[in-house]
DNA sequence: ATGCGTAACTTGACAGCGTCAAGATACCCT
DNA sequence: AGGGTATCTTGACGCTGTCAAGTTACGCAT
C-alpha cells in the first residue's frame, strides 16, 4: 500500500491547505500558484478544483483558518486573572503584533482587499472573521467596563477604533513602511497608552 | 500632423501613468496589465518598457504620484487659522478618509506590501512617502505642542500611533471589512477623541 | 460477487500575463 | 547628408487560472 502512489489521495483538501500555508510563508501571496501547489502535493493541476471551486475559494479557506487561529489568540491572551488592565492590554497587543509579524503574508491574505472586496468572501470566512472581532470587542469592553467610560464615548466604537489602531500598526509593519523594529515597540506602547488614556 | 498616428508618441510616459490611473480605478490593482495599458494608449506591448524598467517600476511611479497628492492634502488641510485644534484634526481625518475612499485601489497600491516589501521601492517613492509622513508628524506635533503633553508620551511616537490608527481605519474600510459607512463616521470620530484625549 | 453510479483524479487546450531578443523607424546633431 | 541613438514593433517563451472531456477507483445495492 505504501509507496505506490494511489490514485485517490485520501485527504487532499487538508494536504492542499497545509502546503499552501507553507508556500505562502515561503514565497508570499503572489508566489502561491495552484499549479505549483498541486505539483508539490503530488497531484495533477486540476485535482484541487474538486475540493475548491476557485483559487479564490482556496484562499478564503486559508484565510478562515488564519482567523480561527487569531480568534484563539483573542480569547486566550492575558487570561492570567488578576493582572492590571493596562498590562493585560499591553500583552495582548504584543501577542497580536507577533501573530502578524510571524506570518505576514497570511495576515495580508486574511485582511486583504482581494478576498474581501474584489471577490466575495465565503460564508465560512465571513462568519469566523466577524466572530473573531466580536470576541475582541467583548473582551475589550469587559476591560473597559470595570473602569468608568467618559460620557461621550461608545464602547463598541471605542473597540472598533482600537482595533483599527492595532490593524494599522500591523499593516505598516508587515508592509515594510515602518522598518525599525525597536521603534515599533515604542509606538505600540504609545498606542496602548492612547487606548487606556480614555479611561482616566 | 494630427490624426496620422506618428511612430513616436511624444509624451508616452505621462500618457501611460494617466491611463494607468484610470485602469486602476476601473478594474483594481489586479486588473491593471501592461499589455492592456499599452493597447489603450495605442502603442505596442513593449513600448512601456522604454520608460519603465519593470511593471514594478511603473507601479512605483504611480504610487509616488499618489503620495504627492496625499502630501498636498496633509500640508493643506485645515489651514483656516483659528479653528480649535480638535476641529482641525477632525477635518483632517475626514479628508484623509475621503482620499482613501475616493480611490481605494490607488491607496492600496501606495501602501501595499507588493511595492514595499516583496520588491524594492524606487528611491523617488521612498523619498516622497517619507516626506509625506514627516509633514504629517510635524503638523500633528504642532497641534500638540500648544497643549501640554503628558510626561510619559513622546510626540513623534504619538504621531506614528495616530497615523497607524488613521491608516488602519482606511484599510478596514477600503478592504471591505467594515462596510457600514455611517458606523465608520462614528468610529473615526471616536478615533479623533482618542487622539485628543491624551491632551487633557 | 458483481455491476453500476459517482466522486476523485488526469491530460489537452486556450487565452492572458510579464518580459527577453532582435529588428524597424524616425528624430537629433554634426 | 549621414550616422547615432532613442523610440517603438513583432516574435517567442514560460508561466498562470480554468474549461472540457476522458480515466480510474471506490462504495453501495443487488
């Protein structure tokens, strides 16, 4: 059985997703071609099309997988109970930045315009992505609610704005516009200060 | 002279850039192909290569042009003298968002990973882009300096963090992750409040 | 067990892409 | 007038995503 390259692969779908992630890290989002992917998995060009309608659909599945990881990060980060809130937030920000920096092309894929705008995102992708943000918002609002919020501020809007800050930092870093890593450390701390300052 | 399609175009370089901008708006960043571009300008496939070494170089020129416009916006916005600072900032934020929303694909091109990371940005592009941010930082620091800044905060870092916020908002909007336009209005106002709150 | 429906996979083909190489044309300067 | 050079052209190559049509093998009902 082993070594005789069976006609049916067995679990091609997940093999494709796994190898695609490798290629994504190796050669970036533009370097990921279906033909190469198929070849690396040891299957013909058109085989992937029986598991994904499109290249777009494969990318969506890849992105959804990324959002599942990010969701885990959001719900897990800083659960060590009794730490002060600005420290929890600071740790979370660092973890988020590390998530993006660790696999920049995946992060770009997850949030990139090609998937969300040019073509329609999969239902699965939309679901997990929104759930991911919802969890983030709930988490942040939880942190905020124990302190008093200024009368003019809406907690949900605040959560959105703070996410935008985080996202903007990530993009500026992984796109290579901010280069100096040490600077970014300081900037992110300044961003945390910004988020917390609304509470005093 | 007119109407006999001369062998030499006359001013092909700028014609290319102009039409490229049109195509960018029409069909997005992926829909911009050199071959189509050449055809639309009325010239053969390889003609553009005598004015741009690469497709990459043409994209850089396009992005640089975008940064020149953005720079103008940064230096011009809210110069009506005596308005209160948070109103100046608010207007600037709105103008910046409009700049991005008005031509999303150009914005993506300007800040996108393909240009900055995967391939090396042109010297011209790097220059104007950094000048643009420098002007923004100077501008914001000018606004901040008239008020007192908390002892823990570094004005430059603050400028970088606020730019990240702005940039993050734009990306979330133009990438189609935030969809509701009205919500964004509120979120951006919350972001302004965030930036100003550090001053009290 | 046998036969059939169907899912998984293959090969051939096509149009479109960026770009190398080599040839044609028209302008400018001496 | 003539030669050099910048500008533009056509041909070709390998790559891409994907449509169409053929092949293989698995699973279930008889």
